């Protein structure tokens, strides 16, 4: 009975570590975009149109990064829920 619980806990810890890694990756990418954004903003010689194009490009990249992180996070949440349901089912059969 405890074996299923141990396996479940380990899988949940593994999934949580993957979620944390996704969050760190997202944070790193967003910080990189912020650096790019500040670099563009500090260029006083830039004309408005190229500035706006670069600003829009960075906003699109930011949205892609956030969407990608959300997709990965949701997949992990589904896997976690499935793992818990499977472990609960096996535990209920043992009892």
C-alpha cells in the first residue's frame, strides 16, 4: 500500500520540479525581452516607426513565451492529475 503512495509522491515532486523549471525558463526569457525593450527605448536616435515595429515584435515574442509556458504547465498539471487518480484507484483496489 505504501509503495503506491511513495511512487505517487515521487512523480508529483518530479512534476513540480518540471513546473518550477518552466517558470524559471519563462522568467529568463521575459527578462531577456525586457533588456531588449530597454535597449530599444534608450536609443534616442531611433525613429518612431522602427521603434514601434520592434516594440510590437517584442510584445509578440512575450506572448509566445507566455503561451508556450502555459501549454507546458497545463500538460504537467494533466499528468499530475492522472498520476494522482491512478494512485488513488490502485490504493482503493488494495483496501
